[in-house]
C-alpha cells in the first residue's frame, strides 16, 4: 500500500517573495503590520492576514482590493512564477532528507511517498513533527494531506486537521466532508460541467458523490469523471519518475527575531548542517567548501566560507569549523535569517578502512589543520608538497591547500625529514669532515645528477653521524669537490 503525504503551500505566492536573495525584496513580514497583496492578471492570488481582515478575497480584482483598503497602507506585488518554482525546488531538496520518492505536484505542492520510511523516522507522528517544524523554520505555511494516492492526498490537504493526516479512518470517510468544487478543471476540462450537474441535483459534498452508484455517475458526469473518481480511492500510486537531486544545495531558516551575537546562530547552524549531512549521505556526495549567508530583510547579505578536506558529511565537524570562523566575523546589524549554500557537490569516492586497525586517541592531523585554517585564515597554514624532481631542494614545496603527493622514490627511507633552507658548507681538517664537531660517514654514496640542460648538477650523497648521535644528510659536489650538509634524518 502506498502512503503519500501532500505538503500544500497555500501562501507560496506571497511567502516566496520574502527571500532577500531575490531582486525584488519584500520590505515587511507576513504579520499584521500592513496589507500585502499578490496579484496576477489584475486578480488577487494571495494576501496576508492584514489584507484578509480588510475583506480582500482570492480572485477579487485589483480595483476592488484597492477600494476595500482605502487609505490603508498596502503593498501590491506581481506574482513571480519563477521565484515560486525556485522555492519549490529548494524545498524539494530539503524534503529529500525524509524520503527519496517525491515530486513537485501542481504549482504549490510537494508529494512525498513515506510508506517505506516510517520505521526509519520512528513513526508517522515523529516524521510529521520534523516536517512541520522544518517548514515553519524555513518561513513557509503548510497544509497537509495523507492518503494512499496523490489525488486524495491533495484533496485532504483542504480537510480538517482530524481527517487530513490520520491513517486510522477509512479514506472514503475522510474525503466525505470535502466540497466537490475542489476538483475543478485541473485534471479534465469536462469535470467542471460534471460538478455543475451534480450541484444542480443537490449534491454538496464529495461523500455524497462517492455514495452514488457508478452507473448514475457515469450517466450524469461521463466516463472520464467516473474513472478519475475510481482512482481517487485506489490503494497504490507509483511515482512518475525518480527524483534526481541537484549538484548544488541551498537551505534557509528564518528566526522571526533579530540575532546580534554570533553565538546565537549555533542552533540554526546545527539544524541546517544536520539536514545537509543527511542530504550528503542520501546522495553519496561530498564537498570541501560551505558558504554561510547571514540574511536581513533590509540590507546587504553577509557571507563567509568554511573549508575542510575531511569533514565530508560530519555535521559536528562542519559546525565546529563554522563556529571558529564565526568568532572572527563582526556582525554589524541584526541577523534575521541564515542560509547554507554549497555551489558544487561531487561524488564521494569509496574509502577503505582497515578492519583490524587500532583506534588512535590522538587528534588526526587533518582535523587540526582544518581548525587552524578556520581560526587563523586559509593563508596562515601551509603544508609540504612532494614533487616529482630529482634534486632534493626542488622536490618539496609549500602549498596552501591539501598537497598532491607524488609517488616517493623507492629509497625514500634514506631521505631526510627536514631540509635546510640553504645547504651548509662543511669544513675539512686533515681529511676529516667537521660541522659542529667531527662527522662519521655511515652510508653512501648515492649519486644524483640533474639539470643537465641548464646548469649541470652532480652530487654524491652520504649519511653521517655527529658525536651526539644525530644523523645528517650531506653531499659532495663532484664539480667543486666541496662538502655540504643539506638535511637531518630522524
């Protein structure tokens, strides 16, 4: 049996315009400060509670709405379909953390198939609480309907709360209270004529239609309407196609109040990162860069980047690094919302772990480097990169990002762990080598020749030990016969 949850956004045309990232900013929230009306083709398609209290109804003309408001402060906006579609796409990515089977339905709904994920989310009540809270935090008002197919789920999103999201009452009983006018003409133009015929016969509820004999419905309304009505109570409904998540991620939370201290952003960051972590695990992707955007209804959006090579889908690591970056940031104005934006996601490579490896209590080096970069800045930490070159002074270089490690030479064990900035000249006294004391050669020679096309270099390398026991890496220049210390070995 399928179980579809319809999330209908009745105020999407209005609420989608509150996004500060859009070119046309809505200068007020959806409370009772002033009337806000969205129009399309000179007709009202959405309004806030202030405008509704003034008598403005959906479908009224712009002239009628203006007359009802009189001298009352009001703002009229043209409907922006593209903005609504972007909002639905963003919410679809958010909903992907609940179920992989979902789709955009009509122009203002999401349909989620949740039968296969109820156990994962510990039941319907727990799942609904997460969805309702997540939707509210993102600044959207939702109506919900739950049924075995998408048509019925959408209709039930107009029903009372008791019948909309329960699974303990038969579907026909839950549909019974609804008005036939909801069916409209979206599915078939002939349905409007069918509803008018039923209305003339005194039918006022969908329950009365479902109780009629199929032959009577077919005679009065036609076969397309009869087939649709039969599908309305079916117990199984397959998705049209699998949802393919995008290679970008964007999620936004609105607070409903101003935040002036960076520490107060931690709960919102935690919630956004948990959703992002779930998204990464479900899509098997990862990123090394996050962008946080501090949002205000009025004023410029403030953003900062967080980078990590190893955090991947670990929400706690990303949160720790984000808070370190936030400590260095000055918030000049109150923040009203927070966005998490990831520009590019890549497929996560398979990671092989040693089944018998012992866990180390020490902090991994990459975690330390991530924290240092977040606190001190990206350019404050450098790493050594091993390059494919014969001369030792050319084989190592400092880099800001994670190093690309070349295949080391087969005798890498004889190479020093530390090279001097410049090779130090060794004194020769009566045939013995001296550098901070006498040196005793214990290994060598190993010849390295390179740079023959420019200034030829030919050296014989040795390992020598000081009187203190410290091993050194030294060489004799075959052209000048001089000796130099170039590095130290462990």
